[in-house]
């Protein structure tokens, strides 16, 4: 993906200095998004710590923890699978440059050996994260809105009263999950990709 961006930048005649100047506001915006996500996580933790008694007896806190931790684990598994796919062990020792003890201890090292379009996995992983969090938030809004209409029609409806509370809980769970993904996975991965892009651009300009 970085190679394609570099080729497009080269065709557009974007110099390295201008590419760096474009990267600076991107890093600033990512930092602002990370701070906003961290503040949302802090507010959720503070709200659960303020619960009287055990946190596990509060249904909203349990839902927040279960949803955010489950999506974080799923995303971590996706990232580990991606690393396993694009990284492999390659024997770099040759018969002409091996030392005598190399026959007993082959020299191996980990090396980035992904296919040319390996970075295309990134958008699919990110899309799956946003889709899961967005579905939770939309479902929470839909349940809350439907429950509010049912309450107006029948104020004694206990099921609608529960859904009126459960809908916002589900929305908050999706929003917290998205904040956790931004802080722990998405923003760090984007920054790493941006640094790789600048490094590749620098290496291409040095040739």
C-alpha cells in the first residue's frame, strides 16, 4: 500500500518536504483523536468505579467491559494473524559464507516477506472494527428509539422500560469499544504505517 502511495506521489510530483508537511497535520489530528478516545475511556472507568458495591452487579458496566474487551481480543487476533501472514522465517545463510559451526546452528532471522498487497489487509481489519462498533451503536439507538415510542403508547410496558435503559447502554458500549480500538490498535497502526511511508519515500529519494 505504501509503495502504491509513493508511486502516486511521485507521479503527482510531490516532493519529500511537502509530503512531510502533509504528514504533520495528520499526526496532529490522530493525536487529538487519541486524546478524545482516552478521555472517553477514562470517563467510563470513572463511572464504573463510582458504582456502589461491586462493579459486576452493575449491568451497564458489565456490558461495557464485555463488549470492549471482546472486540479488543478479536482485533488482536486479526493483527496477530496479519503478522503471521506477512512475516516468515527465511534461511539467509549460504553455503559460500557459512562458518564451520553454521552446519550445526543454521542462521535464521525474521524478515518482512509479505506479498506486495499485504498492506491491503489493514483496511479490511479496520473496516471490521468500525462495522462491529457501528452496529452496536446503531442497535442501541434503534432499541432506545423504539422503546421510547412504546413507552409513550403504554407507560406500563415493563419490557419497553428495560429497553429504554438497555439501548443507551448498548450505544455506550459500542462507543467505548471504538475508543479502545482507537487508542490501542487503529491509531498506533496508522502512525506506524505513516512512518514506514516516510521512510520508503526517503529511501526512494536517496536512490
